[in-house]
């Protein structure tokens, strides 16, 4: 079975990569479009700085969890801060229009152990030694 080519709103990835950040914003949903149109300079600066680092084979680290993913970033590996450390995010086509923070979780899954002595009514009768 042949693999289908990725399209975003009917446009191939190669065509999207040729578009300017503001031109790509026309194809986004309302909230993401509004963010990109207001912060397009920040996104373009991030792309320019990141390309320099990627050329030197360095990791791209960022605290900006609210940056919208645009086609120029597809294929990159970005370290996104989650409040405690950096989490590695590999950017793929399906992430277009989403934000970095959606892929770097800030809260970990809680693993509860067994209750300690005195924590429950049944455990009060047990000896504390």
C-alpha cells in the first residue's frame, strides 16, 4: 500500500515550507492565526537563531512554550522547558498549528504507594514498631 503524502488543509508540506510565516497563518485556525499574526517577528527570529544552532549541530533549547509550530520547523528536534528541565520534542507534520507546550508535559503521572501506619482507620490498631 502506498503511503499518502501529508497535506495541511489541502496543501502539501513542500508548498507550505515556501510560504512566509504570515502567509501560512491564513491556513491556521482562528486562535493560532491570531497568535502568529501578532508574534510573527518572534517566530521568524526563533527560526533564524535555531537554524544557526542546527548548522553547528547544537541543540535548540527554548522556554517559549506558547510558540506556534510553523512548517519551517518540521523535522527539527527542540528541547522545550517544562518547568523543571528540558524535554525533547521531535517536530513532525501533524504538529503544525499546535504549540510547543502541548508536547512537553509539566505534570508527571502520580504513583501512589501503600498507606503508612495510622493513615487509615484499619491501620491504627497495628503496632507502630
